[in-house]
């Protein structure tokens, strides 16, 4: 399967021949780091290999469209409930720099005793099944070819089917997974014995399969009332999973600690979070760090979330991060929308590239408050461990509610999570192995009569599925109604009819979001905003974000709703794109004619960068074709530009107009046209306006010959000038 | 029973830790962790569960549906501690049939009298 940038991902092609698909590689892959990477006008200190295809950051336009890639892997978490929609979201995320795609599981899968098959729809995630992960891996294999960088596919090895899911993941080329028996116990209420016994088997399978393991300690941040107070316990949770993983046979370079800076402004974030981050990296030197962003204090303001996430990422750069995970800025208000996955990824990559080379410039202090706090955290963690042992060990400590207490250990509030060692989901299912216990398969942990002697444990029957994938049993669908084929009927019908609908989560869901400021007190303003949304034609309008601007003067609301609108592509008045003249053709016409061009930013506007790029030789501007350019600068009166046009016998006047307050840009355009008419110059002059808010239609309505907006190049302007001037000569 | 409330008496408790170097404190930290984990990993080494047994049968070439049903039968008969994979493999060897054929026969209710004998 091969993707083309101009064509949408074809889910039918993904599903085709899936029963025979094998992943093209297994195990985790890191980015290829490049020291002192030279790109455009810059040298990057913390960069990795470039992509073949990507969407650069917006400001890249000013730097030759470079798209430097940071040295750490970037994660995005995807959870629409329908894997076929997730695949498109993954492709978009990969184009923006994500190379770790974490697929959230559907609610309730932790308690599903066995594997789920087919492609049923999920809630808050997808049911992890062989068909869905095989289809996803197949799509990701094509997406990684398209962008030119391996993509790590990741999900969860937890719940009461951990060992089976681990086998499934190794068989199907999943590259990383969360695995932490403490998570099962504390947050899913699964019996602690079952959770740990299963975990050793799952970890052994993951270790041999090259999967990167991420632990679950970060969940304590998300549940605690005062998240910074659980930091001593976080060291303990990381350590228990880490030591348990090592004992189960997992090497250090496959063990990743999932760590989240616990606070958010207005808390003094750096002074609380940085000592924690430093202490963690010192205690766990040699392991992998997966830096996650904070979700605990996100509400509905995406701007606020983004600033917190920038600070989180700053802490990653001040310490270290092998993986920088991202949280969508809308997580606090709805199931993440696909373009917000992209926003989250861009927050990380923009921050990381902006902080490139940071530690060449600054160093963390080796004395004072930072070291005092680092030391204190470590000592509090040691006291926590000592108390676990004093209580009689891990099971007893969990039974007495020592974990996830909101006190700053050794402080105790008595509100920890209590799990009876003999209770919980799947209690009583752990069975002692007999002396003759055997499991004739590879990657099995613990006592096993087949693990002794020469050769593989599966030698007696020609190899297990880990050695011979042909033995894998593929189940297609079990539910005749709840499956991808049924769900694809509507999107495929839309496609056949050439229909387009807005969407944020799933194909054609019709959801749109409007921002409305209402100048009233909050209770009135909110009701009014909803009514306005209704009158705009939004069905089921719902306030997803509200921000008080002033108690009396007003509030701003973001409102989502559904619009039942489908536009037909064939009926759209698509602008006809004119082919540009070639560089050679332009230059051949311009050079012999000595054509003068006047350029200026008129009125009271000091913007100059865009216009200089259109003119200057070194930026590929129109000078290179032989136009004689007279750049008059900024805040130039229109009359002065026309005086100059008369003096030089110019054939064109270019104005740049950025400021739009009071429609001053429209006034400038009209004034240029009218003044040229008054002076009798209009017929021989080509008049052009450019600027970020300018459109061709707008400029023509004001009487000019053309308008050029965002993304204009000197080539485009030169091509237009030559066509116009040729027409005037004819 | 939940642990009762306790004030933050860190400054008292830390006195004996204060004298340790950072390196000694790290060593102490990991030594405590090893002591906590040792009985947990020993339990895992010597015990099994339905999920582990299902994962073994998956690896032996059974589907998830077959593995779940087979393990259910083994649990009913109290045979999990022998290792379901081993019992299926031994049946296959005795009968001169493939592992899959042995499992499918068990699912059809055959040969149970010989299992675990």
C-alpha cells in the first residue's frame, strides 16, 4: 500500500487482504539524531533527521520553509472510538511530527477477561482487537513511508488479559505499551496477586519482542487533589515497576518512566516541578524518560492548557526526555478533536525547536533551593519505601491504603486507595504451578519444564507463533452489525456523491465550534450566547469553554454544535488557478525593456518584511527578473508613490497593506486607484496590493488589477506583471 | 482499615538519612525496592493464571476464542497448575496428531479422560 500526498487514505485498501498482512518491522525505534544539523540559515544542536513530507510550523515560511525535527520522539494519543477515523488522524499527526501514536483503549476493556475480536466501536477509545491493530499497523507502515520516519505504535498491556495482549502486540508489530501492575490494582480494582503474576509474563513477552514499556505512575498525578504532594510516592511507584520489570527480564533500555510535571500556573510551577524532575532523573539514571504534559489542572481554556504544556516541555529540555508526549489542549472539555491532536504536537515541536541548544546556554544550579528540594524528595521517597516494608510488604501496604494518599509523605490524610489483597476483580484466580508445570512456548516467565535443556521451548511442535507467524489465527468479524464495513457505508456514500461535511472527531460528524463574545453578566451572557448559536443554525449547541472577561462587561464563549450541511464539491465556485509563466519566459520579456516598479507600504503602516521579500533579489523577489524596483519604505503617502511613478515612468505600483483597523487597507487600495485615475496614469500603470488579509477579489473590487495574500512569491507577482503588461502592449 | 492521619514529621524522620551521601541514599533506595519486589516476583515465578494460560495457547496457534474456551475447561477440572500448553502438547504427542488437532478435539469434548493422567 502506497500513499500519495494528494490522495486521501483509502480505508478499503487498508482492510483489503488484512488476513495475510504482516508488519514490516518489530520493536521500538528512536529518531536518528544529527549533531550540529545545518538547515536553512541555522545550525541545530538537538535535532534529528528531516522528514520527506511534512507541514512545517507556520513561521517556517519566513525561514525558507525549513522543518527541523527535534531529537526526541513526539507522542500523540488518539481516541475517537472508530479506528478507521483514527487512521486519518494518525496520518495528519505524522505530517506534523508525531512518531509515537498511542491508541487509547475503550472504556471497560481492562475488565474483559480475554481478547476482543472484530472491529466494534469503542467509547473514549477503541476496543483493542487483532483486526484493528493489524489494520492500524498496516496504515502506519504506509504513513511512515510517506513521511520518511518510523512510527511507533503503542497501546496498553493491562487489565485481566495482559499476557494475551502482550502476545498479540508482539505478533502484530505494536512497538510500545503501557504495562504497570500497580495501575491495574489501584485504578482498575483488579486483584493485586493476579495483576502482578500476569504482569511478569506480559513483561517477559514485551521484553523479548523489543517493545518499549511505559509505566503508569503518572496516573497518581491525575487523581491526587494536590498533585505535587504525591511526588515522593511517584518515585516508589516508578521503582516498583522498574525493579519488577528487570526481574522479569526486561532490559533498562526498554523501561520508560512516565513522568508529568505535577503543577500548573498560577502555582509556582518551575520551583515545584523542576526539583522533582531532577530527582527522578538522578534516581533512575540509565532508564528511559517519557515526559508527559500536565492534564490535572486543565479545564476548558485551550490557551491556558497550551501555556502549561510549553512550561512542561521547558522542564523536559532543562532535564531530559527521550519521548515528549503531548496532551491535546481540548482534553479538559471533550473527547479530543483531531485538529487538536495536531495543535498538541505542534506545541511540543515548536517549543522544542525554540529551546534547541538550551543546555549549551544555561546550567542547573548545584547548590541552593534546587539541591535542597531534590534531596528532600529523595528522602521522603526512602521513608515511603521503609514504611511499605514495615507494613509487611507491598500487598499489605496496598491493603492499608498507603498509596495515593493526598498527604505529602510522611504526612498522611488517611484518604489513600485501599485494595484488599484477596479482593478485587479476578480474585482467587492465581494458581500454584505444579512441579511438572510446562508451557511449551517462547517468552514464558518463571518455572517451566520446557525452559531447561537445549533449544527453544516450542521445538517439539515446530515453533510457536512468535517463531512462526503463519500459525497466528486471524478472526475477521464476530458482530454482523457493529463493524467497520457497516460504519463505512455513510462515508463511502458521501464520497461517491462528492459531498463534504465539517468534522472534528469522526467522518462528517457535522460538529463546528463558534466563538462568541457577549457583553453582559455571565448568567445572561451564557444563555444569550447559546441562543445566538441556535439562531446561527447550530443544532444541540453546547458551551464547551467560558471565560469571564469582566463581571459586568462580558464573557467569551466557545460553543459547539452540529450543522446538517453537506456541500457538493462539483457545485463549488472553485477559483481557476492560472499557471505561472516560467522564470526564463519572465526574464526574457522583462530584461530588454527596463521596466520600473514603485513599491511602498502606504499610510501609517510600518510593516516592510513581506514587500521586501517580493522585491529583493536575495529573497527570490522580482528584481531577479530585471525589474527596476524603487522601494520607498513604510508609512508612505499614496501621492508620493504616484509622484515617483511619474518621475521614473514606472509601469507598476505595488503597495503592501497589513493593518486592517477601520478597513484602512481597503481605503489605501481605493485611494491608489482613484489618485492614479485623477493623474491620468491609471491606464498605463499596473496597480497591485499585497498583505496577509488581502485577497484578489477584494483588491479588484477596490479598483486595482490584482491582490496577493498570504503565501505569495516574487515569481507569482512577476508572472502576473508580465501578463498584464503584455496585454497592455498588445 | 485505612492508615490514620499523621502530620508531616519529615524533619524528625529524616535525621538518620541526612548523614548519607547522595550515592548512599540512592543505594539504600534501590535496596529497599529490591526487598519489596522479591516476594512479588517469586509469586509470579511459581504461579499461573487463566490469562497466562490463554497467552500460552495463543502462542501455540489457537485463536483467542479457542484459547478462552480451552482454559475454561482446564479451570473447571482444576488442571491449570499443570500448564494447559503442556497438557495439550502431551495429548498431541500421545495421539500422533498436531497440537491444533489436539486442542480442537478437546473443545469437542474428546480425550478429557486422558488429560492429566
